[in-house]
């Protein structure tokens, strides 16, 4: 099977806003021509009853509930946008395999800490699966979480191979170094959007065609959420999008959930996946995040930082 880790098609130079501008731009608009919008604050206020946004130091990700191989993220942040849903439909490229160690070199960040959502390495796991990558290239430690269909339900486990298949959206930053990040709390959802769409739509509204990319992690502290877990591949390629959706296995899963996400405000023509989020937990619930299903009781807390560059690897058209 081909290793597609070096198939770099583009490097996108992002606009990198300040954390204060991401948090809220009330002070900026008084002395500029920007429209009176607030990125995190405005978008979350429109969909949640209670919202708090500030700028803080990144939490220690090696501690509970994260249990990750690096203590922080956000410093010298880059994003590897690898493959995509187009490796499943309309194409069917299950042989596309990737090594995070090679991707670190391609992204000019060979000793980075790496996290992000993607498809797990099915040749390693022996079946198709969801993934939250967790690799410390500086120390050589890997503790990637995968969610797989098991006995008609699902299970979560940890693997030590720094590889994946098909697609991933990876955040690479200086290993074991913390940075200032935008921090938010939001509870009691009153709008229709999920939390990641709130933030991404706020980015798009504020920055327009200036590409801004964020990576981050958030916790669903209370409530439940709808997630899916991919089963193993079907015997023949999908005929349409409806077949892909029917193939997925959907579950209602319980908080607390730790979620890793990457999002982009704008696609400058490289088939970027504009938002992708996967979750895991200490109690075994894990998968691809869609939205919470308990708006009256849900509570989120998250930490995000902007990325300077996006490296587009194994570019494929998304469905």
C-alpha cells in the first residue's frame, strides 16, 4: 500500500489574528473599519445561554482528563490537512496510508507534538476506525485513541503506532511547551448550531476570504452528544452520499468527552475540510462529534489557537 505522507500539494500562508481579536473585537472596531463583530463571543452568545471567553495559558494536556503525550499546544502551530472524505467517496482509496513522523518532516516540524481527528490505521487495528491522534515526535511517544465497532457496539482503545489511513486534520506545535490560547465556556444551548459550527461560522463572518485556521481541544463536561463510528469497509465502493451516511454507525454518548478539532474559516481552493472533530473519554465513549442532544444541560469548555500555515497533503476532492 502506498505511503502518501509526502504528497504535498500546497502550503497555505494563513492570516494569523491576535488572540484578543479572536476573543472579541470591541476594542479593535472603535479605531478601524471592521464591522462590529466578535468572533468567539458573538457566535457563542447567539447559541448559548451562558458564555465566558478569555485568554489563558494552555492547560496541562498530560493531566486528566486529557492524558496526552505532550503537556501543551499552540506555540509555532501548523496544520497538516491530509487526504479527506474523498478517499472514501467518490473515490475509494483505502490503500492510502500515512506516517505522522514523515508528516512532521514535510510540515517542517519534525519534533512537534501532534493531535487531531482522522481515520485510524486500519492495517494496524485490523479494521476501519475513528482516531484522535496523539503523538509526541520529540519524545517518540504515541498514545493515539481509536474508536472501533466491536460486537455490534463500539469500544475505545489506545495504540502506539504513529500512523493513520484515509484522512486526518492534524495540529502540530512545539512539544511540551504551552502558549496563550483563547479559552471559552458555554452552557445551555439555545440555538440550532453545534459548538464547532458556532465558532467556525464566526470566523467566516469576521474574516471572509482571509484564511484563518484554528486548532484546539474542548471538553463536553455535562450532557450527551451524537457521535458516529465508522465500521469496516464495505465490499464495493459507495454509489452515492446516501450510502455513505447509512454505512456509518451513530450513537448517543455520555459526557465528559474530550474533543480534538481543526477548523478553517475559508478554503482558498485546496479541498480543505472546514471543520472536523473527534472525541474520546476516560469511560470509553469515543467517535466523530456531530452535536449535543441535551441542550438544557450541556456545558462546554475549550481552548483554541490560530495556525500560521496549512500543509495540504494527499489532496483529494471532498464529497
